[in-house]
């Protein structure tokens, strides 16, 4: 274990509050939790990429913010239009 | 522990703790607008701390630049997503 993998392991704890909000709060709150989980995932992949020295993980981390952004816009549009 | 490892530990530790505090803020806040503040804070400073840690380790090579691109992308697109989410929350409240 190096400092990168310790950091990635610590970041995994951040999924617990996001999952809690997704399960217990309203759907629009769950969307906010989903955005935060996407950020946590991207940072975890960056740390794992350095920790395991695998550059392919960084490619996923690069694509994730764009895909998460489009997904969030679509879900927000859907939720705003359907009360 | 060398100074290089110490700097890496401080940068990564600060990034991880900042991110975890933002995640805890999601649970502690009461409404969607307050939670959005924490979601946006999670995509502002902590990604840059992690990116700086990668640049300190790798220099201005492909992994360092990729980590910086991830941080800048999160910093730029998250406010737009937050705005769309807040608008959806507002229209659902009416």
C-alpha cells in the first residue's frame, strides 16, 4: 500500500453519505448525491491510476466528468418537467 | 519519510479530507439548495489538490496533465450542473 492507494481507500468512505442520501431523501436530493458521487469516483480513479501505475484508469477519470455532466443535465431536465 | 513523500501525503490527505467533509455536509444539510453548496465545494478545491499531488509526483507529463484536466473539467462543468439541478428543484416546488 502506498499513499495513493490509502487516499483512494479513504475516498471510498465518501460513497456512504451519497448512498444514504440517495436512499433516504427525495429524488432531487438523490441527484445532488449522484453528482457528488461522480466527483468522488473521478478522484478515486485518479488516485488508483497513480497507485497502480495504470494510465488506462486515468482515461476513465477523464471521461467521467463529461458523461456525468450530460447525465445530470438530462435527469434535471426530466425532473423539472415532470412534477 | 522524505520531504517529497511528506508533500504528497499533505496534498492527498487534504484532498481526501476535504472531499469527505463535503460528503458529510450532504447528510447534515436539510434542503437541496444547502446540499448543492457542498456538492459544488467537492468539485472545486479537492480535485486541484489531488492534481497538484500527481504533478509533484510525475511532473508535467501525461498523467500530471490528465489529472489537471480532470480537475479543471470538474471545476467548469459542476456549476452548470448545479444550476440545472437548482432550477429543477425550484420548478418541482411550485
